């Protein structure tokens, strides 16, 4: 009997070593190595009609038996438009680049309880009215998924609502004869039956064995399959536990081959580590076509779906959802959420327009400047980069002459939206100065500009999109960097070159009262 080969694998990044290491040389994580018995999976993969992507080498006879693949010119490929299917959620379609691409692999990660399974179950329900959908639940039993679907009202209430609509339509038309009423009732039953039949395309498979899942995918051939989750699926030919680096790598590669061969779209749920990164090897993110992160506070109602990688669309797009009693509800105008109900007599607030991918979002920034109670002053941020705030405070003290070095400064965005781009610098600076002077900035002013170290206001990208979004929400004035071209949107545009000019233009000299 040949001696078994033992290797040690880092559970964080997938680094492999022939001996145990206390600290991973790749990701610098301590005590992350686990022992694994190296076992070839080539025979098991060939039994499933797959190739070994995970690193096991095939024999020379296997290589010579297949026909070599000939290369061809890129220009010889026929031009075909990329067909996409709407998911039923406009916010999800926006993040995916316009809809679901057939045969693509989409990885969705997020904190426990954030709503990943809820979103995918609702998507599966929406698509089941148009195509065949398979929901693979490796974490819940079939009865648990059924209970959750009833809580989300994905089937029963839709049929009941249609019945109520049909009954109300019959009651409104009092002039119909009894024969026509009978015909209407028969039509109502037909609609109910067709609605029920349309949702019979949603199949459920509570299974953790990869081979069973692959056989079901090949026999059922659904348009869409949900894998919930990749960390709980195991490949029996591997000795490591589910969720390990080897298991995640081999399961993902096998699912990818079946999806590409059968043209099945896979929505895969991925766990995250305590640091917020996707659990498993880095190759997991390389194998899939799209990587989405579901963000948000579990104790708040809104959720953000952010695109970090997308082979078929723009990255850094976001979709905004709200968690309600019966599932996730999309917010089509997120500017209203992050703008908030602003108090016209509250000092230390300003308004900016942030770009999330190709989407402009109006965000309210709040600042509070107060004397330090003891010791070194505090600098606290929510939704704003702390290093960027330190730089803006230094510019205000050096170039404008505002003494902030001995004052506590707190800056936050309404709704907790993360604004990382420098175009919000001017809004942060104006909010800080307004709080320091206890002045109220006109709530109808939009502030756009990057603050340089010399106190100058630098240009921002996609200015026209930002201004159009502000004009749509009723903003009348905009302070922008000098030299940028602006469209005629009916707004009063004030170009400025220095931060001091923006302070003079945006912050009134006298405190705002009920009289003035």
C-alpha cells in the first residue's frame, strides 16, 4: 500500500506546505494550518465527465486520448448579442450589468443573517414563472426552506391576491348576466391554475454531496440554480472537511464545468470570515464570473448589494434593498434614503453627490465639532475614510486658519453609506466649518470637489450625471470646481477655485434664525 502524502493548508488563503507552520508566509495569519491527506480526485472527476482543475495531473494516456483543440481567429467568431434575463429585481439587474447572463457563475457573500438566502429565494421564485429553477439547500432541510418561503410569501399570497383581484372585478361589473358571471369564475380558476403551474418550475434539493448535485443539474437542466452554500458542500473523494480550501476549490471547479457545459446560471452563496473577506481560497473569486457583497447593519433595515468583480458589466455598482416583514424590497431611488429628513435649522450638515459605479446618489454629510473633554482630540468617522478626514482637517487649519487641532471632530453619512471617492471632500470640509461656526448651510446647495493639500478645489469625474441627479431632486444651487463644463439644468452654478471661496459662498456670515 503506497504511503499517504500529507500536506498542511492555510485555511485563510489556501497556501500549502509540506510541514506545519505557525504563521502563514502568504497572508501572515497565525494558527491557520490544517492537516490534509493528499488524494487524487482524477478518477472521481472522470466518472462525472469532468476534468481535474484543482491541480491533480491526468495520465499521459488520458491526455493523448482526447482530440487536440485547434485555435481559431477571434475575427471568425460570429457577432451575437449577449442575451440577459431579468431577475425580477431592478436593483439586482443593475448590479449584474443588465440582467442574468446564461451560463454565468455569480458568487454572493455577506455576513450571517444579512439576507443572502432571502434574496436568492425571492429571485428563484421570480424566475420560476418563466423558466426552470433549482434551489440547492445544503444548510436547511426541505421543510425549513418551505417555512421560510411561506414567511416570505413567495407562492401562496400571490395566488390569493390574484383571486381577490378577480373577485373585486366581478363585484364591480354589476351588469353582467349570470352566464357571464359563471364564465368569469371559470376564468378565475384558469388564472389560479396557471399561476400555480408557473411556480411548479421551482425545484428544491436539500443535499450536501457534490456528486448528487451534479447529477441533478445534468438531468434537470435548469436555467438557474442556487447553491446555498459552497462552504457546506463536500466532495466525497476528498478527505478534508466541508469548507476547507481543497473542498471549496474542487466543488467550485466541478460546478463551473457543468454550468458552462449545460449553459446553467449558478448563484452561489459564500460565507465570509471575521474580517469580512470571502471564506476559502482566493481561487474561488477567480473561478466565478461575478462577485457580489451583501452589506449592511443587521440591526438596520437597508441593505447594499455591491459588485466587486463582473465580467459582463461595470464593477462597483450598488443595489439598495430594504428588509421588510415579507422579505427584501428594492429601493429604486436610494437618494431619498441617504438624504434623510434634514432639519433646515441644524448646523454642520452639507449635501454631496457620490458615484457608485455609474449610479449617482445624493448623500447628506453631518459633522460635529466640539471641545475635547480631556487629552488628545478624537477623530471619528462613519461612512467617510478617517485618513481623508485627517487630511481635510489639516488643510482647513493650515490654509484657512481654522483651529481644529484641539477639538473633537465627528463626521458621518446619513444611512451609513460608504463614500470613499474624493469628490465628497468639499462637502466634508463645509460641514466641519459650519459646525465649528455653528452656521446652517442652505439645504438646497450641492457641494462637489476634491480638496487639494494647497487648499485648492480640484475637478471631479462625471459631473454632468451628478448635477442631473441633484436637479431631479429639486436642488437649486451647486458649488463646483472652476473650469469644468456644466449643462444647462436650470441650476445656479458657482465655480470656485479655493476652499476659502467655497466657505464664503456656502456658509452665511450670520446665524440662521426664524427671522432671517
